[in-house]
């Protein structure tokens, strides 16, 4: 009888341990996902940034919120703004990588490196807000196209400004200079797909 009771107790302990392991793994996965700037794209930021109060950690989380605002807006999907969403995500990821690099600098140089990146975060947030607002209230095809064009130009300018800073840093560190991948504004797709039922028309 005692053997049966012992076996039952061991089995119960095993179940509890297994349950605890599952919860820990799930919690870790959720924590990792919360730390992603773009869902499904692993961020180089340390896991602690998901809840840290440092300047760089807060900027990191703000990038994630900007991406979420674009991704979760139904009008972006309805109007076929996949290119604009991708540009927002790409810029957020690039800024995030720069934040991680800046955070690793000695304290004496860290703020100077983060200052321009904070402005880039502010500019990206403003672009997303303006685009979200515009596609939500525009009542004509022309207004939508103007809003998308303006967002494309701002995203391009932001990418070029970041690339310029990266080039300066690269030259200062003696690294090899690589051509910027930023596209000229004329190359950005500024067209909207044909209007779908229920969308704004001219």
C-alpha cells in the first residue's frame, strides 16, 4: 500500500514540475514576443528592455507601439498600404539596432549617441500618427493619395537621415563605407490600389 501511495505522490510531483516547466517556457516566449519591435522578428535588444525604465528601453518600446499602430489599423489593409507598413517596420528595426549599439557605449558617450535616435523615434511616431489619421478621415481619393505620398517622403527622409548618421559613425570608426540602401523618393511606390467597395473615392 505504501508503495502505491509513494508512486502516486511521485507522479503528482512530476505533473507539478512538468506544469511549472510549461508555464515557465510560455512566460519566456510571451516575454520575448513583448520585446519584439516587429512581431515575428527577433530584436537584438536585451530581454530586460521589455520592462526597463532606461531611456533606450523606453524608446525601444515606443518603436514597437508605432509598428503596432500601423499593423492594427484596418484601413492600412483595406487600402493596400503594405509597402508603407513594411517601410515603417524596416525603419523601426533599423532604429532599434542603432539603439542597442548606442546603449552599449560608455556612459560618457551614450546620451550623445541616443539623442538623434530619439528624434528619429519621434519622427517615426509622428509619421505613423499622421498616416493613420489621414487614412481614417480622408473622404476622397486625392486626399488619400496625398497622405500616402507625404508619408512616403517622410519615411524616406528619415531613412536617409539615419543612413547619414550611420555613415559618419562608420567613417569615425575606420570601417568600410557601404552604399546606403535608402531608396530615392521617386522610387517609392506612392500609388494606391483601385478603390474597393466602401473606400473613399474622388
